[in-house]
């Protein structure tokens, strides 16, 4: 039986939320799973951080000042269409937010089961992007992305 080799580095996650309490709790949750977590408190700061560093997964709140989560997703997708992004929203159902209308890979409502759903989606996206390289190292021809 072949053993799965450990990654060269822990996955790097960019976590964005203007609610500092929510940011702290989610950061701790993700760090307890062994992820490296960089935080930002608004979309402008997040996009600047995203441009300066490679992230395996981006987790962003929807409602934020200056640049909201959906606008941030759009900016990130322009730079890297293959980015792995999770959108969090307290009003996901009321606003009918979906991956199709937000550009996110997953939309998670801020409810009692959010922590478990967040961890499952992060794992799922990391598994899906295991062979993914940072945007600057990719060839000019973009690979197609499987639906799902």
C-alpha cells in the first residue's frame, strides 16, 4: 500500500471578514486543522494581499465595506480563473446566493453548522486543486475547469 506523502507546505488560506470576532474564530478553526491563515478585514486589503502571495483557498464574507465579497471574487477571478473561493454570508438564503450568481466555488450560510461545512469545503477544494500551480507559473493557455 502506498503512503500519501505530506505536502511540502501547509495549505495557505486567505480569510476575509470585517467582523473581527468572526475572523478570529474562523482563523483559529482553520489553524487547528494545520492550515496557514492570512487575514484581511475588507476586500481592498484582501485583494492587495492576494496579489502579493499565492493562496490555496480564499474564504470571504459577503457584506463588507469598500469592496464586498462578490466584487472581490470577480477581481480574483480576473486574475486567476482557477482560484478556489468560498463565500460566507449571513443572508445566503434570503439573498439567493449561489456559486452560479456569485462566482464562488461554494456559498456557505453563517448558521450553526457553518464550521463543519467550512472545513469540508476547504478540504474538498484543496483536493480539487492539488495539482494547481500559482497563477504566475502557469502557461499562457488556461486549462479548462471541471464543473462541480
